[in-house]
């Protein structure tokens, strides 16, 4: 089995885009909701930014993991586990 660099590039690019977009959207939603709640209860803007940013990062981590699993399973594993067509079976000794 000989994988080319492009065989790695496609799953990586898909993982990167999905994880970036998914993490940014989820982080923005969670951070925005938390920021709104903290502002209503009177937290300082500096604290809101730090806490919401940290929580947004933590929310994006499992999204990144599942995007990685998806990209590897969908685009890389089939190339690694597929049987090689040019393998000639050995003949049994007579």
C-alpha cells in the first residue's frame, strides 16, 4: 500500500474546514449566550470575554474530535483497508 500526499491532504482539508466552521459556530453560540447571561448578572466585560472565550474553546474540542473521526473514517480508512489488486496469491507447493 502506497499512499500519496494527496490521499492525506483531502481528509485533512475536510477535517480542518468542518472543525473550524463547526467550532466557530458552536463557540459563538455558547459564548454569546453565556456572555448575555453574565452581562445581565453584572459581570465585567473583561471577565465575560475571558470566560466565554474559554468555554467556547472547550465546546469546540469535541466538535474537532468528531470531525477528525469523520474525515479519517470516510476518506482515509477505505484507502488503507482496501485489498490491493496487484497481489498475486502464492501457489501451494506440490
